[in-house]
């Protein structure tokens, strides 16, 4: 090639090498510091702007709450822009509305828009609302990161003291949002009133409440000048003891005083326990710790563990212990460590392959492209508010093999110009960069192109996965900077003409640096660094006396030339006669056959891949209204059966935790309300690497069998959710206005799916419409009540005060405050006759005197069952049938059967039946990925058209993208790998960009040879031969970079350096999640390499021949 040009940026770099070296060191230092400080967490914080509107109206039934409150608010929210969906639940006394916005809106803007809508709705709401409407933001990433369990034989009330102290200490950490206490006894001053004594003495609930709140005060009356000194006058009336409360006068007149002790029993006791917690069968008080969004999970966990260790050593008495369970930092550390170790292993494999093809010196500074590009990317991440999570970590792993592609092409071309054409290395570096800049830049753009559409991935899954394209785009852009600025500088100083033994300068520099580092490390006590230095010395020695003389040099001098000769001969053979056309037809037939083969014998696709669970959850739900004590008794039965299956001292189980009431819901749900009718048993499994048996899903199957026969309870067994929250795997929504019709449709659908079709794999298709809530309906005789001027609300609040109680005031003891709770005594609260005989106090309209009349004279009672709640979605009533899918069954296949069955259901006008939940998300994301693939293909074609100023060559190169899917489908089908809609889909999109860049460089060099007058077939052969090494190396580097993750090869380098134990094992949780993406790229690239080296040259020849024939045809015409 005679007309060489210098590349200005590279020329500047090689002429200012000191500056580049300083910048390189700064990149390493800044990148390392940023990496250490980046917040670490297992999954990305999914920011979905969601606003909760809560309204309380005491004594209001669900239907009335729907009509009076929910509908009125929904009317105003309907007009708010960028709302994705509105969900509401109207229950006894409350309306709960959830407004989910599109992810383009910030939570702050979303909250303000909802607040404005509420302000407009207030004119149509009841004026006597008990509370609200309250508007608050829901943080979807706010879920417990660990549980701190306090146990000991000192009573729950005493354990609560320690829990309160620990709560304050942990909440003082800036990483922590809040700490909830579960299973504790809360103190209260209970005042049990005797309604009969009250009636005989003429005292009402209102009298007692008013007097207590009026007496329990401290009031500053102002200043008084006494003897020239201004003194503050303060009226001190706060209660100090229970006796103070008992001696309160609640009524006086005619010389008669009625004391509180005359009409009530005052007890310093605990509130009725609404939540229970047990650890391994023993009662505990549990602290549920919730982290702030974006904070460092690992740092938070470390700080909490330090607090616990200090507290246990200094404060806790003997017999009281603290134990951490469900510590998410363990999984986070493990998953990130697995991925980081995979990166290190992949890096070593890639560097090893480079050593054989390009020599030791060249491979070392090409290998530096990986950490340099990664550290450059790290410096950008804080500005984007990125955390270091498994998606980010995998993005770096996926980029590992691609990063070095640019460096390989530039350095390989530099070496060719330096060795074969005789240029000095400095000149060769500038010429080589200029020669390949256009194809390399175009190749990088085509690699990035598939990821640009993924930046606009909508919805929850998009928020979860957006880190992957972002990191890849940043890192691959950084690789261009490294390839054209930093690597040429290394080449000028360290490249040797011979691609074999290590350059002597490189060797002596390395030896000097390593020896100094080893001495410094030993003096500083950093023995791990000294071990690392020894390993580097061992590698230098091994390379000098074994690798280079006996492996690398023979490979380069004998095996590689022979391989190149065979490739030239085979390519000439394939280019002869009609073989190119036969090859094209064969590939097309194989493509069609592969699709048919995969459709017949491949596994059905899944939404997100799932591995063996780290946690198993058994959710228990009893009928609405069940007391927490009853729920706890059922939970104990479940717990006993679970323990029987697990067996004593099972090394694969770290803890069994039971919760009733609070903490009994989904740990990833923002709902933290107390539900006395719900319980949960959580089973924590040992980390994957430490398990005796990695198969934990079998336990969940046994749990289901063991609890199936427990009567009166709905029990569901689930594993922990991986990935973003997407709803149940099976979810069917029936929407309309009339509950009678909705119930009929719901039962018809359930019967069709379960009873008629017997679709297997469905755990329990459960409706969220519950009509079995037991209720006593108090029907007021309005005509009779109006005679005395008594309203329904007076009767309602009288009963509510007696049953639920009324907090009159609080008694302060030190820094603690305890509520004074007024209600009737326990024995009377369970007596309906006593409740109906409660007196209602009213003012006589004729005399003005206060009188009392029993409720029974104003109302009657009916025993009924009612709705526990009314669900609505987008201003329409909705009933949802939902279920999990049993282990071993495919959710996509089951949903396909359900979709087919639903088409046979006759749906009245105004009603609808549709599949939602994970199935809806799967369909939406599959549509997006299909669109993203199309957009990516369009962008790639545009780049290729600009690069080649041709339409035929882009079509030629893009055909390899299409045909590379053959490798993916064959590999997944033959090896029985599940095809994940999201993860494998992203892998195929990434594959497209990787495949194209090799085709670009090969076609570009063939064009250059043709332009120099080389004969067509010979130009194709030589173009393929010249680019053989880069094509094989780029494919091999990408494949080898992903192999450790694909097979789960784990070798803990940090542990090896510190503890001399590498914790070697095969398999991990990361493999289950990211394996389908890794295998998609590996299988696709293996086949695409054959396409690039053999099929692309043949297609190039066919394209030239076809174009020549067409020109001749049209010229004759």
C-alpha cells in the first residue's frame, strides 16, 4: 500500500508519549477510586413514578367509599398527563389509589400533578372525612435489605426495649430510610370502661375523652414579676402515673364527684399483639431494615453489622442474642464477586489467546485496553447516578471481548506495516491508525448501534435493563480512545518486530516494577500484593523459559502459517465455479431448517430466566377478619411441617423466619400495612457456592405438598423474585361495572381453565374478589333517631369508640409516650347485646338537657357477608385471577393455552377479559425488542451505506447478522437452553453489532486490494487472509470473555491472594440469569466466524459477478 497517511490524533499521541503515560496513570487512579466509592447493590433501583393517595372515612363501607371518595378522585386524576394506569382499592373505612406514571416523568413532578388533581376533587368529597386525602410517593426500590432478630428468655416487652435502641442507632445511618419493628409488644395505658356504670352515672365516652385530654397538659401562662424577678408561670397537669389517671374526675355536680376509677379499669399493659415473629421456632423481635434508594447496600450492611457487634458486646445481657437473616448484601457480594471473577478469568483467557497470535509484548498492552476502557467508563458513572449492580457488572463482562477488538485491529496493522513493509514503529503506528480508522470507527458504530434503541426501553423492565446499553456505549466509546491514543504509545515503546518472546525492555521494566512493588508490599504488610508480585514474577519466568520458546514461537512459526495456507486454499476452492451460489442456497436452507427444528424441539421461551432460589416463601392467608392469634396458630402448623421436610441441622438452610401481620407480605412490595389474617414462613438457603446440594427448588415442591391439606387457609409457595417486578406469571383481569356479572365471568373463566381444560402447572388460580368478609350490619331507624336529633354518625362513632377504641391523649414517661386508649372492657366487646345497649348521648331538643338512649332502641342488626374491598383499574371495576407457575412448567406455554381458552368465553358488552401481569409485560417487551432489532438494523445499514457508498455491500454484510441466528437457535435447541425473551433477546441484538464489525474490516480490505488492481478472486482471498487473524481474535476474545459466565467458572482471586483459598466452584446464581445472553453471543459468534471468513467472501464474489452481468445487460439494452 503506497499512499499512506498519518492519523493526526495518533501522531500527536506518539509524539507526546509522556503526557499520554501521565494521563494513563490518572485514568487508573481516578477509575479505581470511583469504583471503590460507587454504591454497590444487587439489582438496579427501578424508578417508576408511583403516587399513593390514601383517604380515611371512619364507619364507611367499601361500596360507599368507592362512590363517595374513590370515583371522585379518579375523575380528576383521569385528566392528568403521562399517567400509565390508575389502580384503586376501596375497603372498609379507606380508599387507596395508586397512580403509576410513565418512566419519563420524575417522581416529584408526578406527585405535584396528583396533588393538584386532589385539590380539584376536594369540592366533591365528604366534608367529614376522618383523614386525608394524603398524597405520598412510593419508592419501588424500597424493600428490606436485612432483618435483625433479637431473641432471649426475658419477655417480648423487654426485648422491645433493645429493639427501640437498635432502631434509633440504625436509623441514624444516612443510607437507611427507616426500620420497622415486627413481633414486639407495644405499651399502652388501657382504660376499659363499664358502660352500665357510665349509664347509671350519666357519663358518656365524649365526657371521658374530653376530660382526659384537658387534664393531661402543661400550659405556659406567661411571665409574672415577683420582687423584681420575672418568673414564668406554668400549669403542670401531665399525668405521671396510672394512679394519677385513675383519680381524674370525669363528672361533678350537686356535690357528687365521679372519678375515672368509678367507671373504668385503668391498666398499664401492652397493646393487643397484631404481629408475631419467630426465628427457627423461637419468638423474636425483628427489625426490618429498609435502605434509601441509590445508597450503597454493602456499606450499609457493614455499618449495621458493626453497630450490632458493638451493641451486643456492650449492652446486651447474657442470654439475649442478635442474628441477621435475609441479608441481601451476601447475595450482592456473591453475585458481583462472581461476575468480577468472571471478568478476570475472561481477561486472562483473552490475553492468553492474544499471546499466541500477537506475541507476549503486544498482547500485554492490547490487554490493557480492557481495564483502561473500564476505568474511563467508571469516571462517567457517578454523573449518571449509576450504582454498581449485577446489570452494570455484566455489561462490563459483555464488553470485555469487544473492547480489545479495536486495539487488535490497530496493533495488528501496526505490526504488519512495521515488520512486512519496513516502516519504523513510530511511523507505522500513525499510518496503521489512519489506514483502519474508517472501518474500525464504522465497526464500533455498528457495534454500538443495536444498543442505542435499548436506551429508550419503556416500562419497568426498561428501567432495569437500561444500564446495559448505557455502560456498553460508554465503554466501547472509551475503547476507541484507548485504541487510537494510548495503545499506539505502548506500541512505539514496547513493540518488537518478532511476535514471540517478550520484548527485553518490557521484561526488564516489568521485573523492576514488580520487585519494587513486592518489597514495598512486604514492608507495608500487604501480603496479598506480595503474593501477586510473586505470581507476576513466576509468569515472567515461565514465559521466558517455557511459553515463548516451546509454545508461542512454534505456534506462530509453524501452526499459524499452516492454518493461513489451508484457509487460502479452502477459500480459493469455495470461490471456484458455482460453489458460491451453492453455498448461499445451502445457508438459506439451513436457516429455514433451523427455525423449524427449534420450533419443534426447542424449549418454549420464558420472560426472565430463573435459577435455583436463595429464599423460599410460604404465604398464608386466612379469611378477612381473622384474629392475628388465630393466624399465628396456623402459621405455626405450616412452620412445623416445613421444619419436618428440611430436617434437623440441614447445612443448606441458614434460617427459618415466621411473620404474622406485619412483614407477612411480598418483601419487594411497598405495602407495609398490618394484616392480621396473613402469615409468612421464609426459608433462607445457604449461598450457592456453599450448598451441599445446589438444587433448592425441590424444597419448594415438597413444601407445596406438605401444606396442601391445611383447611381454611389459602397457602401459596413462592421463590424470591429475580429481575424487576412484573406481576404474577399468570394474571387474568375481568373488568366491568356490575359485580354480579363480574363474579359470573370470574367463575366461568376459573372453571374453564382449572376444571374443564385441566391446564397443568398452575399452582392456585385465586380471585382477589372476596365476598366472605363477615359483617354485622347496624341498620338505623332514621325516623326514630331523628325524633331525638340523633344522627347515624353519632351511633357509628359510639360503636367505633367502644370496639376499636379512642386515643384520648398520651402519657409521657421520660422520652417515651404511651397512648391512653379508651374502650369498653374485653368481655363486653365480644357481646353484641352489650354493644347494642351502649348509650348514645344527645341533647334533648325541648329541655336542652343531655340524655342517653341505648342503640338498640334506634337500630337493628343483620348478619351478612360483604366485599372485603373493591378493586378498580383505570376507572373500571376489575377482578383479577392470578397464580404462580409450578416448578418444571413453562409460563409462556401455559399462558398460550389460557389465551386460546379465553377466546371461547362470551363476554357481554361493556366487559372485558385480558391477560396481564408478567404475560402482558412479556408481550410488550417482545414487541419492543423486535422493534429495537429493526431500528438497530436500519442504523447499521445506514452506517454501512455511508462507509461503502453502496447498497449491495451493506446487504451482503447484514446477511451474516441474519444467518448468525442459526448458531443461536441450533445451540439453544441442541443443549436444551431456555430462550429468555428479554435476556436472550438482548444477546441477539448485541450479536448483530459484533458480527457486522468483522465483515466491515474484511470487505474494506478487499476493496482496497481491488482498487490497487489485484485480480478479483485473488483480492478476495488475500483480503480474507490479511484479516484472518483479527477476525479470529475478535471472535475468540469475545467468546472467551463470556465463557466463564456461561459455564459458571468461579475462581476467587482476592481470596486466593489473601487466604490462599480460591473457593473454586462451577455454577452460580449469575449463570442462571445471564447465561442465556452469554450463550446467545457465543453460539452466534461461532457460526458468524464461519460466515465472515467463508460466506462473506463468496457473497462478495456473487455480488460483483451479478453487478457485472446487470451492467452488461443494461448496456446491451
